[in-house]
């Protein structure tokens, strides 16, 4: 039979809440200093002994409790964010549906529709279906593999960099004929 966890006294529970309230910079030493200060000011803290605080922290699993509390709070934030995103998605889809309907009415009446409006309709349509979670076209994936389906090997070959004094640097020169003479057909040739 596993050892029984000691009952958490009101003083230990208060110390836990005070520890939790210290925020992300919390620590047993910080809580101890806070209790010493309270004691000097005439208040009655749960304890003024650091060893008692450390014992309560271990016995009542403060770190585990804090982690569980933070996870619960994070999940609440995530859930609220999901709800807000769903509500926004719904409002956006309704607005796009109304705008697309007006566009279709203009086309139906034979009104001139600018190319920009057509591009806007295309963007709105794509956005609408993305928001609805229904892609317009099936996604295709291209995979490249090496021999026998293995990894593709890529080889990088460094290219030489020609400096101004390099004999292979021909930038800024007139093209030459096969016999090595200047071509003379350049645009810069005098008329």
C-alpha cells in the first residue's frame, strides 16, 4: 500500500497560494523572504521557517500542481482562441458570400466588370474555400528520389570567380572572331 499523503493544513495551503501568486519568478527563497518581511511588519505568515516551506513544497507537490494549473489555463486560452477563430471564420465567410453574390448579379445584368474585380473574386473564392476547409484543387506532391528509391544526392560545384586581372575575364571586351581579332560588328563600332 502506498504511503498516505499528509493532509494539507490551512497554513500549507495558504503558503501554496502565496507561492503560486509570486508568478513565473517564484521560488522558495522568495516566499521565505516575503514571510520574514510580513513577520517584521507584525503580520502572522503561515511560517517563517524556510525548511517548513521546502517540506510543504515537496510533500504537497507544488511543482506538479503548478504545472497542472498552467496546463489547464493554457488549454482554456487555446479553447477561447479556437472559438474566436471559428466565429471570425463564420463572419468572413458570410461577408464573402454576400460580396460574391453582388458580383454575380452584376455579371448577370451584363454590367461591365473590371479585370481587377475578377481577380478579387478569384482571391475571395480561394479564401472562402480555405476558410471552409475545402480546398479548390487537389494538392499534388512531387517527390524526387535517388537510385532504387534512395535519397537524392546533390553535388555543389563551386564556380570560379574571375577578377579584373584574370586572363579568363572577358567582361567588358568586344567579342572576338575565331582568329582572335576583334569582331567589329559591335554597336560601338564607328560608322
